[in-house]
């Protein structure tokens, strides 16, 4: 099983969480900062996540998801976010 975790971070918490997830996942896992604009081709599972800043997961995560949509439809996708307000999590991930 091949996994890709793409994260966006400002202060490093999301990167730390991405590394923790990578350690828990079975199979081969690649970690990539969204700044690297990684290819999602050839992965079974893709995890996208990052920090909520001013109400949004920023740093191009939405743009990345949209521009890779056709490939993402061929794999299992999971999302995570780091934020202060637990009440906002579902809303931000749906947004
Ligand atoms: C400028 C700024 C704006 C933030 N805005 C929000 C917000 O709107 N909602 C929230 O729940 N957390 C907010 N946070 C908290 C961050 O989401 C949280 O600290 C997160 O863990 C940072 O992740 P990072 O270390 O990967 O950048 C904000 C933090 C900063 C520095």
C-alpha cells in the first residue's frame, strides 16, 4: 500500500502531525510539503491536511485538491487540520 501525506504548515505543527500519521500508517508513506507540489499519481491513499489560519486551511491546499481532482478520485482521500477551535473542525474540512 502506498500512501502520500501532503501538508501545509506555518509554524510546524501540521508537519509534526503528518509525521506522526506517517509513523502509524502501514505500507510505504511519502511526506510532502505542499510547497513541493507533489504528484498524487500512483498512490492508494492520499491524506491532505494543514493549519486553519483565519478560518481556512490556507497555503494553496484547496487549489492543490482541485487541480489534482481527477487523480484524487482514483484513491482513498482523508483530511486533517490543526486548529485552536475544535468546534470549527468539521466546518473547515467541509469548506
Ligand atoms: C495567524 C493565525 C491565524 C489563526 N487562525 C485560526 C482560526 O481561524 N481558527 C483556528 O481554530 N485556529 C487558528 N489558528 C491556530 C492554528 O490553526 C494552530 O496554531 C495550528 O496548530 C497551526 O499549525 P501550523 O503549526 O502547522 O502552522 C491561527 C493561528 C495563527 C498563527
